[in-house]
C-alpha cells in the first residue's frame, strides 16, 4: 500500500476512534441524534458515485479474463449493436452488486453518467434489452455460459498457494423458487403445493463458489441430475490441481447406483446422509456397548475475553410453564459398521450417531427416546467423529442458498420460460462468484503480516453478500478525469479499506 494511503487510513481511523470514545464529551444536554438544519445544493463540477468499489470489481473482471471467456464461449446475439454477450452478463451481475433486486433496477446504473464513466462505458443495456437477452438462451447456451465461468475460475485457482489444493469439498442441494405468474413455461407444483421452479445448486464449500446451477420444474426431486453435475464439478477440480475431492449431501443425494463408479476414482471420497431404515436401525441396536464412543462436539467459538453468564432462556420458561412436550438432547454416541447398499457391489463404512433424548412435559420427565442418524462414506482414514462433523458442515450450503436468495436475489424467476429464468439465475449468481474471486485475488504476502493477510482472505470469503457490498462496493467516490485518466477518490473511511487497497495494488501490477 502506498505511504499516502497508509497516512490517510491512520488519520481517519484515529479521528473516528476519538469520536467514538465514550469517555470524552461528558453527559450531553440533548440527545445524540438531534435536530439541525441541512442545506442541499447541486454539485456543478464535482461528480461522485455511491458505488465506487464497482470500478475495482470491473478492473478485476478485466484482469481475470472473464470478458473474453464469455464472448468466446457464448453466442446468442447475431450482431453486436452495440452490446456483446459479456456486456449483458456483467450488467446483471453489477446490478446485484450495486443493490439491485430486479431487472428494473438496471435503470439506476444506466441513467447515472458517472457510473458509466467509471466503467468506461458509453451506455449499458436497459432492463427491456436485458430481459430480451435472457429469452434468447436455450439449455446449450446456459451450459456454454457455465463453461465460460469455469475457464475463468481455473485461472484464479492457479494463482492460489499449494495448500489450497489439498481437498475440494463439493456440496449439492435443491431449493424452491416460488413464482406468482400463471404463464411461466416450465413451472410446476412443488411437494408442498406451491408453484415454481426447483433449481439445483452445486457449490465448492472451500470458497462458496457456485460451480453449477441447473433450473428444473418445481415437481422434480432434489437429486435429479445431481450425479452428472457432481461428476462434472469433480472433473474440473481434479484437472485444476486439487489432490482430493469430497462429495457431501443429505439423504436425498445418496444415489447408491453411482457410488461404485465414484469409489473407482482414486482421489474421490463421499459422505452422504442415509435414511434410517429399519434394517439399519436394527444393526445399530445390535452393536455392543464397547463399539460406541461418546461424541463430543467442539466449541462453536473461542472465548476472546472472559466467559460471560449465559442469559436465561425465555422460550424454555414459557414451554415449561404451559407444560408442552419437549425433546431435550442428553448425549450423543457414535459407532460404525460395514454396509453394502443394494445397488452397490462392495461394502462401505456406515457411521451411525445415536442421540439420547429426554422427553419432558413441564417439570415432569416422561420417558427417554433414542434416535439414529446414518452417514455412508468411502473415507477410510477419518475417525467416525470426523465423518460426522464433516457431514454436519454441509449445512453451510443452506446459508449459501439463503445468500443467493436474499442477498444476491439470483434465485428469482422474472422471465417467462424455464431456460430464460435459468440464464437469469446463472448471470445474477455471477455476483456471488465475483465476491469469492475478489477474496481469492487478494495477494498472499510473506513476512510478519502473512498470517494476518491470510486471516483477512478467509474472513472476506466467509462474509455475507451484503457485508461485502457495504465494505467494498458501496464506497462513495469522487470521479476525476485529468487528461485521459479516470481516478476514483474514496470520500469516506471504513475499517476494511486496508484490504481494499491491497487488491488495488495487486491489480495495478
């Protein structure tokens, strides 16, 4: 980082810390949020944008070669007057990064000349043109777009340190996208009576990237098409240099007819939840007492200061007073045995968790209950507890799906066909992948700051989408154009700007 940036950063940080210090200022006579007169004027010469970080995202897109990958792979426009395929795709992704929630919000960017200057564009597509672009897609075109993203992704992965390639964890799950329109082709009735689509999301748990997104009618089962998408993702990861690949999924994704084929791949492992069928429960109950080990889960977080007193559980008090029946987990034990599914030719490890549950009503204990949960795996080196913890970690994909729905707003159906809505989902979900690529492109330094910079990289990868947008995209910037250069001057300070300028330095090289 330049010295002038360091001085500016320290100055603003010191000023803000002094301002936020509770020990200064005494007891004010008026509320902190008090009335005062404001005067609004129009800036005649000074120009600024509220999303100055978008310029750095666009610079990142150019550095990683995404524009060329899209234009070389996707061909849905007969002529380019004036937009190319990459212009449409990036417009939808940038709309999500700038807080847009629907196609109509593209007008905010299109009608802001300062934003257009920051992007180096004369104009960008309007909402109607963007919607028409989505309608031009067929399945082969969406597949080509996913392949374009894969090309870019492999180049970004190639710049990562060796430890990054130790293990690729691939999760898959489906989710319901509800629709209100009656004329949307491809929609169907979901299992719970809603109308909509049922997209399949395959993701890389290491970074949160969406490796594949497939739109399906609402009545399709979760696992439909998952085996092919998993195999495609695993092939991509192994070709990119990952030494091992791990498939994870819940009970809907334990596709036993595929297990022998996956097991034949030397570097591929899987951990799938398995239905608690009567024969499996009987085998678990037959296990001797010596075969069970107490399952002790690690703490969620390390206490940074002192252990605080746990607050009273208000809900538990209400449940006890009204004498509702309640299930309370008392302990967990884990064991394993060999098991061969009907569709398989060989045996695999079946890891079983026995949950000891107390059923109570008010203050009275009714009776104890035992429940079993099963995970099927071909991983031979991990302990049963490690298998269980890894299987539980797949629940993080529910958070990823929530981000795609509520943060990026990618899982929506604004168009009128299954393929056009699929294209919209893939193009808008690019905003989430850009967040991951933004973090992965942060430089890995050496020396005394190495550990800190690696922690910052992991931190940004784990951020929610809105947190990322607030910290790195929604930066008020003044736009200055001396000569033929474009300069964005950051006008406000936030604690994450040091990370922001590290990427600025990386892309400038």
